């Protein structure tokens, strides 16, 4: 009798855990219609979201790859965390221009605002994040408001931004297309630094170890962080992950990002560093 009761209790606990951990994955959803044949090929997203959580937050995630390669995937560190994750494919240089690629990113974020609610998500809890080239796209969509405005979305409605190891000057592959070398800096209107402004939402700038990052990438991010502070942003934070290089830094960064998302969604507070 005791064994039967224990077995029933165990089964009930397993069923409860299963219900709590149930997620759905919708793949290859077109998000940028009427933007041409190349956009129709590349502009698709995957949406991974909990089915037992009401008003869940959603992270729009942009992959890295230098704006010339890479593919969408749901980061392992953001899975099974009670949040939705939208993994986005976008067009690449040189077949698409840099402004077209940023426009793809804006179209994906606009899709999240329009469609996440029908899956149980909250449109007041849309976050944007990405690694490397994806972090660059995160910055540009948040900082240069005209890209999202083209889709009827106010960039200031984004709940938080998490650029991982992002280029803050003009992207190196854009500069390469101009005949410039990787160590020759430029800040033009396609650079996040060009669009430094006061934000209503938190931004967490995440970097690998300064001695292991790409071509002074940590120092770029530190300067960007300082400029953002100087224009009045009290909720912009800089993290450096000692011992992690450019490619390895997302692993420890995901836990920091989840901590911020959960704090913001709980009561609007921010974690104590």
C-alpha cells in the first residue's frame, strides 16, 4: 500500500513538472513579406515558447556571423526558462545592404510585437538580444528608432536590450566593403555609437575578456557604455566575462540576461550587481 501511494505521488509530481516544462516550437515562420526574393528566402524565424505560462516575456534573438553568415537557433542557455525565444534569420552582406539587414531585424521585432500575444506572450515584455553581429543588430534596432517606426512600432516599447559582444563603431564587414581594414575605425550612421541616446529601458552590455576579445571589442563596448551613461542612462550596465573569448562569452552571459529579465518582469527592479 505504501509503495502504491509513493508511486502515485511520484507520478503526480512528474505530471506537474511536465505541465510546467511544456514548450512549443514553431519553425520557419516568414516575417518580412514583400521585401523581395532574397528576403523571402532568408527572412524566417523560429518561435520557442512555454504553453503553460501566461503573459510570458519574449526575447528576440539575432545570431552572429559577421553579417555574412550564420543561422538561427534557440540558445541552450535561454531554453526551459519560462520565456519565449524568437530566433531570427536575416539577409547577409554583400547580397543585401547594411540598411536592408537592419530593416530585417526591425521587421522581426515588429513581428514579435504583433504576434507573440496570440501565443500567450506579453507585448509589454519584448526583449531584444543577440551575439556579435546579432548584438550589433540589437543595438541598431533599439537606438535608431526610424527602423521600427517604419513598422508602426516605437522602439521605446522594447522592455530591455542585451547586446552580446557587439560592434559599436561601423561594422567591420561594412568597413571592409569600403576598402577599410579591420583596425581602421569609422563611426557613421550605421554605427551604434552614432545613435547614442537616452533610453527608457535597461540595456546590459556584455563582453568577453578584454585580452581575448576581437580587435579591442571590449574597449569599444566600454566607451559606448560610458557615452550612454553621459547622456543620462542610469540603467545601462557593462559586464566583462573574465576568461571567455568572443565565441565563448554567451554561455555565462545567458544567466545574467535571464536574471535581468526575471527581475524586470517581476516588479521592474534590477538585479544588484
